[in-house]
C-alpha cells in the first residue's frame, strides 16, 4: 500500500479496492461498443444491464457518453395500475383531510 504525504492512499488505489470489494465490473471499450450496437437494434436498457451484469444507470451513461438518444420506455400495465391506485388513494386522503 502506497501512502502519500497526507497519510492517505491515492484515490485510484482506493477506488480499485472498492471495486474489488463491491464486485464492480468495469466494461471494456469492446463491451461498450456492444452495448451501443445491441441498443440500436432494439434491446432495452434493462435487458442490457442484465446481460452485461451492470447497473441500468451505467448502461444509460454509456449510451449518453456515445451520444445515443435514449428511448423513453413506457410503464408496464402493472406499473400503470399501481400509479392509478396511488393517485386514487391520494385523492381520497385529500378529500378526507378537508372534512
């Protein structure tokens, strides 16, 4: 372990240790190219995140870094139902508070 004059390890070393501890997997340039190519042919960011064992935010970051326009992904029927249920619940609560 290399320590600088401040008594701290350099940031790169600390990040490398964190990556090992957390199981981070940095995607190579080839993998980043594949992410871009798969996305362009229609794969979703969620599918790519599972395939490349990366966070969805990482996949989106790679796409934005490559100036790819990220598609809006609509809510599933289950998500729409849950949103409607919560809105209905909020409206009922609001009416109850007024009385």
